C-alpha cells in the first residue's frame, strides 16, 4: 500500500523515486484494458482537500455533512495538529467507495491526489532538504502500475492541463498555507473550539455557509455585497473566504474589520 497524496510524503520516499522538472518528458497512461486498471484504487490512503469535498458532495447530490459522515474518516496520530480527512475505503474489499467495474464513478470530480497520480510534488520542507528549497516533481512508480509501460508522453504542464488541475492547485496551495501555518507548530495547546472551527470551515463547507448567512456574521464584519453573493453560490469563493476567516479567528491575523455601525451599537450598549 502507498499513500496516494503527494503533499504528505516522506523524504525517503522522494529519494527513491525519479525526480523530474517541469520540462521533462515522462510516459504514462491509465485506461481500461491495461492489466492493472482499477488496482490502484484499492487499499490506499486518499487525503481530501476542501475543494475535493466540495466537488464530490455536489457530484453525489448530498451536503458536506452527510458526505463527511458516510465517506470519510479522521486519522488519529500524535503529530497531527489539526483535523485531516481521509476517504473511507470499503470495509470488505478495501476498494475506494466510488470504484465501479468500468472505473471511477465520480471521475469528473475525482480528488486532487487521484488527478495528480503518478506525479508527486515536494513540500516546502522537503524541497529545502533535497533541492535547495526549489519546488520539484517526482514520479511515483509502483510495481503494480503498468501505466509507465504505455507510449503516451507528457510534460508536467501537459499532465496538469489534461487532468484539470488548475483550480485544484490554486485552492490546494492556499490550503497548504493554512495547514502548514506556524501557529500549528508554535502553539502549545489548541483549544477544541478552534479545532472545530477548522474542521467546519475546511471540510463541512455547507455548515460553514449556514454559519455565515444564518448568524449575525455579516452584521458584525465588513464584507461587501458582491463578495457575499459570490460566497453564497460559489464553492471556490466560499473556501477562499473560509481560509481568510481561519487566519482571523485562529491565527489572529487582522484580515477582517468589524462594521462601524456594529461598533457604534456596541458602544451604546456599554453606555446604557
């Protein structure tokens, strides 16, 4: 079993796989008829990003709360500083729950890590150790995978375009900045309420949207009407807004301003 997530990968694993740059050519193709087809979707750890969940829950026609309950697990480890969500494999077969006889049942909305495979990206810490801090890529070659025996050639950019990775990459980078924030390294203890906020904002996005629009949030904080409409209907905009809220509510960064009329109202209450 290998971890099918290029963001969480060990230094030893990177050093054992071929390193490539953006202009290097590599051969790979995955399609029905190849003897290993569907085998990579068995007994594998798939870590989900906020945008993965947004796409998957919409593809399934359910809200994020139901998706998280049915299809995910929360791994527990001493070194985890904030909630991480993994796709729950079938208990009997250990297959991905979205694997059918003809392949992926949610292919158009498949997670970032599935789109990336077989490409891995070194994280900032790993790049610093192995490549003088410069981002680099590597090929995740496993014995079970026969896709490398095919003749189709790609560059990194061609692979990213073919796999529809642009929006996944943009939101993934923002999520990585939140996940690797120095707060999680330097904080001695993190209050449960902040961990619950992190989980809701990053993963239970439909609940977060309700929190914004069904509470006094917009009466208290200054958010222009155009942006409010974007986050009401656009999941990517909601996720970006959520990351800003975490910077404010957990990390203490001055990203939001209280509305002046709310401050005036609060002052009047104090006087009374």
